[in-house]
């Protein structure tokens, strides 16, 4: 075997990934505090002091979240290459600037992959047949790999499924055929992944209403 030589990722992407991970930790804490606030707010006998402590923690976390968002935005603008790739990715329905940044940094060491199937396998979105002897069950995704891009593409699919464009129509067509909503969303997530793989390499923005899209590798 002759594996390809490993090359260190760009410093800008390493810094961007660190900022995104730090932001995730802050959001997790805020979500936890929001759940606590909701629980205390619906108690039969509330403690105003405990509720105040919870609100104070939420306020305390809002400032670093705002600073993290500003730092992420500034870093994207400071790097011409990163900005160009984020701009291309955000042209895909369902993908916003923050999501584009996540996809960019979590797949930065996959730049030499030859096909979107390899990317799908890395994200755990590859279909896996369920077979044992003569038994054949429902096909499901592998979920082997990095859960972060898998979760990101699933959330993108949720957004795109509500849109009035070919991506949303694709989801509605599957559900109209009797496919469960979750199965249709996963299929849409794979479709978005394939487009996200092709668009940065082509250098062309995605136009959902144009049938002449950049070629998608198998």
C-alpha cells in the first residue's frame, strides 16, 4: 500500500475549527441552562433566588457566544480562500454561513478525496443493507464516522425540505411515494452532501433552479 502523504491543514482552518468547537461548548451550556430555567419556571413552588442564579448564568454565557460569533465571522472575512469557499457553500439551499464554516473545517483533511461516496462514508451517511441469510431488512445509514458533518447535513436537509425548489420537491416527492419522513430527510442530506462536494471544486455557485449544475462525482 502506498497511502498519500499527509499534509497539515491550513492555519486559518485550524483556528476556525477551534473557534467553532468553543462556540459549540458555549451553546451546549446555554441549552442546559435554558432547560433548567424552563423546569424551574414551571415548578409548583418556584424559588425566585434559584431562578435568578440561572438567569445570571445565561446572561454570563451570552457575551462569550457573541464574541465567538464575531471572531468566526472576522476570521472568515480575513481569509480570502475561506471566504470564497464559504460563499460557494452558502449558495446551496439549507446551508448558511455558520453551517458552511462547520462543513469546511470538519472536512478540511478530505480535500484529496476522489468522490462524494468517500465523503458520505466518512460522515456515516452511506446506506448499509441489513441482511442475514435469506432475511433482508430495511436499509439504514452506517452512522460510522464523524457525527458532526452527519448531524450538520441532516439539519440542512430539514431546512431545505421546507423550501420551494428542486431540493424541497425531491423531499416531497419521496414522502408522496410513501417514504417515511426520516428516510426522505436522510436521502436529501445525501443529495446535499453530493452537491456540497461538487460545488467548491467547480468554483461555481449552486443554482437550484438550473438543471445544468456542476458535475457531481459518484
